[in-house]
């Protein structure tokens, strides 16, 4: 994992140096700059050495003839197979790095090289002869790639702050993108006007001042019947084992984020299948005081059991974060206005691992999206049954009752009431609107009460960009939800914060469950392999029973979250009052100050659970102040 930057036809060496410097956290081991004065073009790199730790892996790297130059971030896990194929075609290699394999694969096959790669990557290759730039991002969107284009100039980087450091871009918020019911941005939007992100599974070409963006892969969902469960289970097992095997390839120590949940525990079991060497696992827990308003499932207790069974080196940390310091720091690292407290968890775990000399951590990202593990997915299915059995008049009466039920007292949360109130708030909506609202996003009415101006709810990019999946024919509602989660929520939210927060500590995080072969396989199956009755991740659990105790496989669902309700009412209460005051919000001009005050007051009194929306508003205000001044 590294940091890449580039300027095509603009700027100067000094601007490129600033871009490289601001991404030093992404690559503490080495830096490189290649600048061509006559072309007013250059590429830069910060290196986190994972494969071939020698100077031969230095970047930017050129081909033998010196006309192709690459700056590359990520890992192509099957690079050794591709290397053998290129050797048979007559190519010779100077290093043992996957960077050189990617460069020569492009030299051999052009854009078709992307079809051969199994990995996570974002890279750019510049041809000094044709003055053509080719850049690409991995299929699932694990590695970031941002760019700015105006006239003859293109600026790109792994992080937005590097593009801003070039001084070639006028820094302005994108108010169309910021008018969103959710807590993250969806490609190509970033929250910054004219700074875009390359969507997953796309490549771009920049030549003769013309920029084109092209998809090279897509998930083609279907629901094939007729294959026996035994065969399906064996196929998934083989794919999972191979994905873990490939993602353990490194010339540095490899560990694992171990939550004790199904996904990370299964990844851990796969790691033990591949090596008898020491494996370090990292787990967090929260203090009793922080869990006052919601008792979080004791992940650490399950994680400890898994680590003992697999004979891992187990590291457990109780998190007591200095939120007033950490939140602004993480906002700066995340670049985009992305609001999820799990970024703090990821950063603190990554920092602890790095302090112990671990550089690579595998994680369980993708399990809920791909295999059907989110509570919202089951709730949306149950809402279909609710609508079919309960008449509309009775539903209206029930929902009004729950609307007035409190979700907390002054000393503790009322989880059952909170979940019930949440369910009845969206249960009568149509399928798409229900799904969009169920993910802690604002409903249509809430959206219009919160924002002062801007597009109507159904005109937002959030809504418009997700219509296509729900208009697909021939696949079930559950498959549509999982497909949309995999195409949108996974890359734009989970993988974005995971990459940025881990890289803030100089850690490469790898998610084996997002191997594109696993994704293609799961979206060829009928919905019964995702949710059967009330059992979620049905097929994944059946595979896991081969390697893990049943009480681990079938333990209660626990999100990789934080005690947000306690944080909002406790250590963050002063920031909430100051940054989300009516005076502050009037000056910002984006949100309705009166409605925000109402949200704060109802949350404080326990009438509503508004912790997530308040976190989102707080994060967004800190983002404004971080990147655009007070």
C-alpha cells in the first residue's frame, strides 16, 4: 500500500513534491519523483514496502525502453502467475515486485491487462512518447484514486489533500454532492467541487487534453438454481481458502483484525490453514462507562476464544479515545465528508499493530454486503411480510404509537424499543425507499426538514445513482439489496474509511472476502444461500462450521461499531453544542438550525436515537473547518 500522485501538463517539480510530501503517512519507507520539464509532467510515489523490500522496487518505475512509467498503489496477489506468463512471452524482470509485473503486463496487453489482475490497486502509467496516461482502479474499489481535470491539465492522487497541495485546484465545497441523505459520498462525487474519484472497476485515459472513463468489469447478478448445496459449499470453501492464501503473500509480517465475529474469525481460520508461523491478532473493547447507553456485544470474549483455538498471538486493547483530538485528525485523513466512528477503531488498532512491527492486516470487510449479513436486509424482507399481513390503517396506527415511544432513559438505552421504532419508521415504505432509509440514512421527510436548499430528495445523486439496481428484472429483492450494498456501500463507505484509517497508521489492510471471484460466485446463487428463515449469511456459516465452533459461527450479530450514543451525550457533548449551535449553522447555510436543535434535544431527552445523524453533522462541520477554514 502506497501513495501515488501525478501532474500531467501543468505545474512544476515543486508542486509535485508538495503532493508527495502530504501523503508520507501512506508510505514511510521510500519516496520517488520523476519530472519531465519539457512535458510539464511528472509522477510521484510514497512507498510502504510489502513485496521486494529492496531498492529495486523503487517508484516511479520505468520499463526497459524508458518510455513507460508507473506509480502504483496496492497489491496484485496473483502477480507470480502473471510474471511466469510474461517470462514465457520473452519479458525479463529486474525486481521481484508486483509493480514491475503490472507495468510489463500493460506493455504486453494494454488495457486488457486488467482482466488478469486479482488484487486491490490504483495505478497510473504514463507513456512519454505518445503523451498518454492510463490509470485504473481495482474491481471492488479497495484502493482510492482521485483526479482533477481542466483543459490540458490532469492532477491525480491517492488522497484529495495531495491534489489540493498542488495549488492547481481551486478549493470549493460541492454543495450538490453535500446535499445527501447519507453519511458518505458516491463516485464520482467527493464533496469537493471538480475533484472526482474514479469509480471501482473503471480505467481512465488522458490524451490530447481529452479524458475518457471506461468500465472494465461489472457484477452480473443472476440466481442459478439446480446446483446442490454440497457442491456450492465446496466451491465457496475453495474460493475462500485461495483468497486468504493469496492475500497472505508478503515480505513483511501479516496479522489480522479479529473482532470475534463470523467474517474475521473465518479469515483467521483460513490464515491458520496456510501457515504454522506466528500470527498476531488485534481486538478492541470499550469501557463500561462508554457502553452506558448501549451494551455492545462482547466481541473480545469471542475473539479471545478464536485466537486460543488457532494458537494466535492475541492483542486486546480497551479503547478510551481522546475524541476531541482524534475526530479532527481522522476527518483530515478521510478527505471526504465520511462519518463513521468505526474509522477511529480501525486507526487505533492499526496504530497498535504498527507499533508491534506488523505492517499488513487482513480483515473481514465485505461479509455483510456480499453474503447478506446486515440487519437492515432482514428487516426489509420482514417489512414485505408486515405490509402483506397488516392493513394500511392498522399500520398507520401502530407506527404512530411507536413514533412516541422513548428509546433511552437518562442512564441507559432501551435497545428493543430503539430497534422497533427504527423498523416501524420505514416498514410501510416501497422496497427501494425502505432499503435506502433502513441504513441510518435520512428519510425523504427528514431530508427536506434538515436541508435549507438544494435538490429534492429524489433528485439527489444518492437516490439517482441507486435506482438502476432496483429496476433490474429477474432477481429477488434480497439480491438487489446485496448487489447495491456491494456496489455502493462497500466501496464508498466501508473500504474508503478502512483504507484511509489504516494508512494513517502506515498499515496495509486486506479484505479477502472481496476477492472478485467470490463476488461473482455469490451473485450467481439464489437468495436462499444468503438468508434462510432468520439465518443470515447461511452459506458462509455452513462453510465456517468446518473450521470454527458453532457458538462462534452462530453468535449474536455485532457490528464493527462504537459506543456512539454515550460519546454524543458525554465527551462530544461540548463539541455538539458549539459546532452545531444555531449561530454556527446559520453561518454555514447548509442545514436548518432549528431542526438540528430539535434533533439534539430529542436525543438528549431519550425520545429519539439521533446519535448517528448528529455524528454525521458534527463530522461534516469539522470537515468544512478543516478544509475550508472557519
